[in-house]
C-alpha cells in the first residue's frame, strides 16, 4: 500500500521547456486539453519556472503521437527523478502518456536483460482526480480506495528498478477551493525544488530486482 503525500501566463511550447546542462528532474506533463485544465495547468506552469527541471508537455510535443523514443530515452537517462503529471482518466493515465511508456520504456533498455538504464532513479506520480476523496471508498461510487489504482504505476517503476515515491494527489480537482489548489501547487513546487532532500526518502526501501524472462516480451522492442 502506498501512502499519498499530504496535500503559477505560460510557455506553451511543446518542446521540453528548459535545456540547462544538469536537469535532474524530468516532468512529463500529459493533459489532452490544457485549455480546460484547472489543476494540472497550474502545476505545469509552476514546474516551468524552476531551474534544473525539464518539462515536456507531451500532447504539444507529440500531437501526432509519433514519440521520439531516442530523445526521450536520452532525457530520461540524464534525469534522476521522473515525474508523471496528469489527470486521472479512466482510473489510469491519459493515452499518450501510456503510449510513451509503451515505447520509451523498452525491453532491454529499461527492463529485462541488459535493461538497466533507469535503475536507481525515482518515479513520482503527481495526479488529479475529478472524484472527491470520499468517492474513492468502498461505499462511494468509485468503490475502491484510490490506492487500489496505483499498482500499475508502482510495479512499472519496480520493473525498471526505480523507486516509487509517495504520490502527490489532488482529489475533486475541478471544485477544490482555490486555497487548497494553491497549497497543492506550492507543495509540488517546493518538492521539486528540494529534491532529493525529502525526509521520507530515507525510509523508502530499495527496489527489489525484478527479472523478466526473455520469452515474456517481444525482443523486437528491445533497446533502440
Ligand atoms: C476521459 C476522462 C476520464 C476521466 N476519468 C476519471 C476517473 O477515472 N476518475 C476520476 O476521478 N476522474 C476522472 N476524470 C476527471 C479528471 O481526472 C479531472 O477532470 C481532472 O483531474 C481535473 O484536472 P484538470 O483541471 O487539470 O483538468 C476523467 C476525465 C476525462 C476527460
């Protein structure tokens, strides 16, 4: 079970925002309709203002869904922390974020034999939901605690040898009071700015080694 972490006119270029020499944090900001966004837009804009943070607006970068796998792998390899930032859609990630995972986290590169490119790095989910926190309850219309939807993220990190950091979540994102949204954005920016000096990191166990038998995944998707 994963404990959730307690709970800023804007560049819109699709290209990764800043290209400083030592980006240690790579933020994948995936929202299919930024103009309709209340929460993620504010988070994206906060990240764009921070030094050492590379922000990739996925839907602007790849409107045709043609992901530049080599470039993405290069950015990932250079980073220490990968941030997946998006609205929860159908209890999961937006489709382009999923395609990014399918193509960039290649067998033989991110996992599987010889796939050690991400080992020792960290993955941080920063997500918003339309449902209020009490809807994510056995008695609510979402029927499960929100933690029940996290294993695919957590196990993806594990398979790649990455630490899965406690997610930062904003529930009821479209109706949360402005003060709550502002505090959420502030926590997000403060966390990005202070990484890796997060008190809870010392308590996180190292990721267990996950061996994927060669026959389980197609070799054709190996290291590119
Ligand atoms: C196609 C689609 C699917 C969605 N699925 C979910 C869902 O499974 N659970 C949920 O709580 N909210 C769901 N939502 C609501 C979004 O998560 C919510 O509108 C978003 O987090 C608000 O953030 P934003 O202001 O940045 O858009 C969905 C929205 C869309 C458009």
